[in-house]
């Protein structure tokens, strides 16, 4: 493959007026003539933004990648793409995941790139970049920004998963506003993304277990100097990947997806993993269904003791041996021959991994929790399925029947949840509608809604909750999510009324409402669909084209790939 014509030569290798134009403007950056002489051009796709605090250190990280690219004889070019910050973007960063993926895809294809390094960190920045890169399919390597150092407050370790506890403590009078302010300053004390096994960490583990990053990418803290080393080594490696022509489609086989699903179960990864992995599979063209997640992960116990399912933080995972040590424990369950970006198989990569702390990484024989990472439910309430994370739920609610208390929107929920008049007790099932992809729009992370104040004061810690929305990867509780089809489509979930009896049966993978088919039909005849909430622009495009959660909530016209073929000249 060494002599394969570089894609970029169609720009920089040209003679005449076109070649002149392609090179002349680049030279304003001080680039000498020889740089254009058949060197692999490596794009560094950067989601740096001060509005995405988790990725705010990425300009620095890009410098390390560049050093590696230069060392290997490549020509690095850094370019920005839309950056999705989880904490600031309204109504939810998820609304823009598909938009960012379009930015990434078109930026790669339209430019003279032979390979690309994706700098990912905060939750949606990973799937959006991987989705976009898959639709082009040139050699690609992911470098994650790394988790923050563990938050420390009054001698205790704290992180994102504690936020829910801080606020119930505040509501219950356990802490006051002054203490809360001091916690606020202590939690995010270094660069990096959320330090628990939330969505960002789950995504970093996803790319490592898929084989899209070098080993150890997932857990090295952002502030640890070894993160920069990994970035430099990734820059070094991508140049060889171009020479060897190793593309995402060579790595992302059905077997690689199956490995990633198993690893996600073993680490107690985020429920958002399901949606993003389905979307990535849709781009690369690997058949993957929602029901596959249950079958593949149902025998995988929790072996990484990380919040929110367990106790520790990503920093601890790294010191305990990192994700490779976890993957090694799953040796007997994985497809060992899957190749990864370094050209080695997943097995060759974990062969020398070791566990240094069995409190953080244990074995499949003596797991922290025998409950699987994710369960896929079916029933008359979710014709196309729903998701629950048993390892973050309460054992006593795994089989439960209760009366629905329905909220038609997030505003309705906020207006009534703490009202003394609300007819609710701890056996009730809280149902939140219209927080799905089209309905909200964008499918926000509101599914683990706070419990009614009066029940919290009675000491109630968990209740069954059901919604067509998502939950933060850092959240927990007996929360049924991603109900598909969502309420906005006018299917069964939209018809659930307060007082309907709902039965959740996780061991049997069902959730049903005691509502007959005839009664569903009677209610549907009376249903008035909401008017589209946004008339123009990207959000209108999104509402009209987003697919349901069980398909990954990608746009219908973005599934698949258009490849890297060079299109017509610009002048
Ligand atoms: Fe960015 Fe959690 S807010 S990873
Ligand atoms: Mg999140």
C-alpha cells in the first residue's frame, strides 16, 4: 500500500493554476516548498472551545498530536468543528450531535486530507466526530481529552454523579448554600471531562474497545502528562495508518461492535452508549439492532467499580490498570481478532495489561454486581423498545407495578412535582412524555427526574420513572428511558394516562400498561398532535428527519456513508 496515491495529491500535487492556488494560500502560514512534496496530510479535527469546558485544553493537546505527525513525516493541519458542550447548550447538546457530525463529515471530505485525528472529550463530541468520520471513511484515530482529576471536598472524593445527592441534601437541609458553593469550586478542579463513568467516559471507553484509539486512551487523566504522550503517539501512528490504508470500515466490524457492547456492560457504561453506538453502526453500515445490546450484555457482570454504578472515578481506573485491564478480564467473551488502529488485535493490545487494584477492577468470577449493564425492554408502552440500566437501579423495583402519574411535558413536571396536592406515593410510576427526539426537540437528559419533595422528606430514595428522554450517564435510579416511539409520534406511549397501572419486569425484559388494545385505539382517535415547534432552520430539519431512539436518533438522510471520493474542482 506504500505507493498508493495520496488523496491530498489531487490538491497539492497538481501543476498549473489549480496547484498554484492550492499551495500559494497555504504558504501564507509559513510552509516551505518541500512540505507539499507528497507528505500525508493529517487533519486534526479539534472540538476545542471555551464554551465546552471539558475540551478547553484541546489546543494544547493538538500540539502534541502535531509533534507526532511531524516526527512521522506527515503534514499536520488543525481545523475546528462545531463543539458540543454538555453543560451550557440549550435545549440539549444532543439536538446538535447530528449537525456537528455533518460539519465533521463535510470538512474532511472537502479538504485535502489523507488521514484524520479526532480530538473528542465532552459527551457528544465523541459520537458526532466518529459518526462524521465514518461517513467519509479515511484513516482515522481518536484521541480523547481525558477525564478530570477526581473532585475533592472536605476530605471526600466528589464527582458529577454526586450532584443529585448534593441537591437532595440541600432540599433536605443537610447542607446549606454556602457549603454548596464550596462544593461547586471543588468538583471540577482540573481540565478534562466528567470523571465518573458518565457518557464522556463511556464514549472514551467505546472508542478504545472498538479499536479506534490507541490502548489506554480512555482513562489517562487530562492533567496527566501521559495524556500528551498518548496524543503524540497517536499523531505518529496516523501517518502509518495512511500508508497502510487502515480505515474505520476495516476496524468497525460487527465483531468490534459486539466487543464494545460487552465492555460497556462490564464498566457500567452510560445508557447513552446505546443511542450513539446505533448511530455509528448506521453510518459505517454494520447491522446492529437495539435488541442486540441485551443479548450481548446480559451475561456480562459489572467488574469496574466506578460511579455511578459503583464507587470510584476514572483516575482510579487508570491507576488500577486502565481499560485494558478491564478488557483483559473479558478475554473469554470477546472477539479477540478484531484489529485496532495500531494494527494489532485487541488481544495483542491487552495481553500485557495488569490489574493493580482489585477494589477498582475485579474479575468476572467475583463481580461487583451481577446485574448486567443495560437491559432492553419491550411491551405495549414501547412498541420499539426502551432501555434501563439495572446496575444503577434499585433491586427492589426490578419487578414493580404501580399507578402512573403522568406529566405531559417538562414544564408540567416542574409545575406539579413538588405540589402537596399531587396524588403520588412511593409505589407510583412517574411518567414523563414529550422529551423525545422530535418532541422536545433533541431528547434531553431529564429521564431521571427528581422525586416529589414530600416523598424525599419521607426518606424515599428511588421510584420507577419512565420517559421518552435520556438520562445523564452520571445519573442513577430505576429509570426506563428512550421509550420508542416517543410520545410526539402519537403512538401508545402518548396515550398513557394518570391512573393506568404500569408493570415493570426487568428480569423478563418487559414494561406494560394495563391498557387494552381497544382502549389504546379509543384514546388515539382523540389524540391531537402538537404543532411543529420550530418553523425554520436546522431545528426544523432535525424534527422532520430525526429517527427514533431505537435507531440511534440519527437523521434518516445521514445513515450510511458517501466515502472520500474527490469531487469537482472549486475553480
Ligand atoms: Fe462534559 Fe460531563 S459535562 S463530560
Ligand atoms: Mg452528560
